[in-house]
C-alpha cells in the first residue's frame, strides 16, 4: 500500500500580518488561485504576478476585509452552536506534500468521529451568487478556495458558513472534486513556472491590472513617447464606446429608479435586477445584482 503523504505545517499566522504574507510569498494561497484562473473579482493574474515578484505592494486592507475579520469569530461560534457534534479548531497554514508552493490556510478544521473536514467563514453584503442553503452554490472564487484547501490537506469536505447582510446566516457544502482540483493544481504550477521564468501575464481588462500598471512606473520624464497607430485607434474607439455606454447606462438607471419609485428592488419574476439604497430619505445608490468577473 502506498503511504499517504501528509501536508507540511508552515506555522500559525494571523491573516494579513507580515508573517502571513511572508509564508505565502513563494507560493499560491487559497484566496489567490481564483486570480490565477482569471476568476477573482479582486485580483487579476497580472496583478498577482507583480505582487509575487515584489514589484507592487500587498493589497491594502479594505473595510470589507476588516469587517470580515471582525465577524469571523462570531460566525465560527454560531456554527459551533449549530453543530455540537463537531469540534471546531483554528487551523495552521499548510503546504501541500511535494508542492511547497501550494499553500492552504483554512479558517477552521472540524473534528468528529469521521474524517477531518474544513470550515470557511465568509461575509457578504447580499445573497448575490449564493444559492439555496445546503447546496454547493457559492461564488466561484470561493469554490476555488475551498477546493484548493481540500487538495492541500487531502480532505474531502469543506463547509462554508456565511453571514449575509449582517443578519442572515447560511451554510453550504463543497465536496472534493478530483478533476476540478487537478485543473487548479495545474494552473497553479503553470503560474509558478511563469514566475520563475519571468513570463509576464498579458494585460487584461481587470481593474486590478490597471491599478498595477499605474503603480509600476516611478517618477515622470517630460518626454513624448511614440506608440503604434493601431494602439491609438483602439484607444480612441474604446473611449468613444465607453462614453456611449455610460450615457446608455445612466439612462437605464434613471428609468429603473423611476420604475422602482419608493421600492427597494427591481425584479423580473424571481430575477433580481437592481437594489436601491436610501440615505437621509433619498436614493443613495442603485446597485446592479449582476456581478462582473472583474471588479470595477
């Protein structure tokens, strides 16, 4: 019988600390693998590559990230209350056996009479992308993260506890999928190869890519730089299209607000189109229910 290789314990680190970043610097963490595949709304393959190269700094903690950390212990307590049959424990950071670049840092490990399971804890401002409770219908970037951790630890099940809009608690279950995990692993290995051999990813339309490009040059040389006419024409065409799209979007948003009136959501049957938020009695924002793959 072939011996099963155990993952290596890298250490216990508080997420977001310099030690946590250092442990992941030479590898790919669960929250990063979706960016490798072009599926993250927060990071692009291009921006991640430059961070790993040390050419741009780490992502600064946002309010969403801050409050996610604040709520995590409370959500873990709620999960534990609902599952007294499980022992909920903090997890160290792991590296996969034979693949030190594949890093796993699950939020919690779950112990019972059966195999060890994992627990991921999330917060969300609304239920967009979250399906019926108890299913595996979660945002794709979180599914990638769960599968990555399962692959690192050799576990079969990851439970996901999410707090939606600050008051709605739900649970989901992700089972290990060999084919999907293999695709993630192969994509990770390809990314690490590109890092080692200085193969820069292509520039894409992700906001994180543009922010990275803005952060790369230092200083200002007061000179003219010739570019290709094709790039000029493409830029002008895209600019014209963007202005036209902005006008159309503004018109649509106006008509949506007019149709909603004092209501909160615009829907077509069970399909939510947009949500109206109010501040000081007046409309503050009209938030689309569809989420782009690349955050804007």
